[in-house]
């Protein structure tokens, strides 16, 4: 029993060191990895900001096709109270080998986190009761309004959807 515990502690320490080293090598690309319980508060902010939460993965062709639209949206509304969060459903074991190189290659500026919670049957309906779990999918919300979009966007559709949430000036 002690050998297994010692081995587990050793492996955990090794894993923590390797994660720290990879973040040190890519300080501008630190990726937060969260389970759904850690992530859930990000779906319910009650302030004067509009949030766009996009669920995507590097292996999802429609997701990749719409990614530039979220980047363009962020740039277009950088002077407004708009926060874009790109929630990757890639495997956390592929952050260094696949996700970070993808982010760098595509020059993604919006915040990216990894949602690493294998119990998707539990958390998918908590995001939206009607969501099948298919991606891409997006949630746009603020303290007054909330809408879920279980489909791919064109830039015009995404921009129009966000405009419904932003105050008119």
C-alpha cells in the first residue's frame, strides 16, 4: 500500500513539474484546465458585461471555420464591455502537443480554457437543457438576457446575435 501511495505522490509531483515547465516555456499561452464545477460560475456572471462562451475543439471542422469570426468580433468590440471565452473540449493531455500550437498558428487572442470533465451527461444539460452536446455551440448572456446557439455562426450571424445584447450608444 505504501509503495502505491509513494508512487502516486511521485507521479503527481512529476506531472506538476512538467505542467510548470510547459507553462514557463509558453507563458503567454497558459491554458486553464477546469472541470465543470470550476467552470460553471463563468456561465452566470451578474455584472455590466456581455459574455460570449463558445464550445469548440481543434478536431471540429465547423468550429475551426467559425473561430476567426470570434476573433473578429473581439477586435470589433474591444472598446465595449464584451468578454469572449473559447471553451476547448480538446483532451487535456493534448494541450501542449495540439492546442497550444493551434492557438499560436491561428494567432488566437480571445481567452481559451479547457473544459476537462468526462461526465458530459451531467454538465451538458446544465449549460442548456436542450443542448445535444454537439459543437460548435455558443452561449451569449448578460445580467438581463441569455440565449444559447447550438450551431455554427457566420460572422454576420454572430455579430447580429451579440448586437442584441450590447447597449446602443
